[in-house]
C-alpha cells in the first residue's frame, strides 16, 4: 500500500490528487508493525530453549557460531528488527508525511544499521502533513486509531522486554553490538512514526502521547542495556 503516490486521475484544473487517507489505512499500518513485533517476540523467547552446549569459548570471550540453525535464529532477530524499521518508513510514506530524514531507507542490513549517522533520523521532529491530508477530528476514527496504537505500544514493549531479557545470551554470542545498533535505529524510526500518528488524531492525542512516552522509556532501557 502506497497511499502517498499520486493517483492517475486529473481534476479539471489538470492537477493530480492524493488518495484519501482513512482511519482503517492508518490502523493497518500500525497493525503491520505490531504483527511483526509479536511474531519476533516468540522467536526471541525461544532462544533460551536452544541447545548451546556445542559452543566453545575463545580468547576474546565470545562464543562463535558455525552454520547452524541457532545462527539462523540469531540472524533472523537482526533482520526482522531491520524489517520493522523499513516497514515504519513505508508507513510514514503511506501517511503522506514529508521526509523525516530517511527513516527506513538506510537500515536494510546490519552493516548499515551499525553506523547510526547513516540512519539520519531526527528525533523530536514534528511531522509535516500535506494540506490535502485529512486529520481525524471525528471521535470514532481518532479513537479507533489510538486504541490500535496503544496495542502496538504494548506489543512492542513486550518485544523489547524479551530482547532485554536475552541480553546475556545475545551478548556472549557476539550479537550484542549488532542488536544495540539496530535498536538505536529502531528508536528513531518508532519516534518518527509515533509523532506522525499522534498528529493525525487530535481527539486522543494526549492519551496517545502518554503511550508513546511509555514506549520511549522501554526503548531507552533496551538501547541502554545493549550499549553498556
């Protein structure tokens, strides 16, 4: 879904028009990210049950992985987090938000994510919507979006808490630094997306803002855990 693309329809004035954004469109964007986060939570939680008895410590204290299913799971965690960032960038495009610094455009692989300067996410930047973009002043539409956003926050917090809980395993497996890098990029992407959603729903913006601040705290905790 790419709602921000111009339709191949022209008015009498000869100018293209934007597709009308609906509350259901926004909810679907939020739900896409929430579904991926929920699935990844299950993947991360399974790490503790895997057999790591074959690992042998080396001089630098890391536990190297050979080509094994365990390695695939660890790589899946990184790649799925990167996919969430990309999905958030696509969602911003769907919302018709002007460029917030290339969210999702650089975080497509672990080597790119590891260099935060290449992500260029400007935290605390208020999104700019095109004049034609509707703001949901209708209570029913606004609260539909806000309720879905709250569910996203709770699901994403659960994912982050699970990742925090697996810090010891991921760090000793040599995946601590890549996870830290992708979490920093994710923090900026979520921040931009949340501001965009809140900007669309004046009737419940205050409640959504509280939910966002709660998610911010969990994100900061996750980043701090893997950056220490």
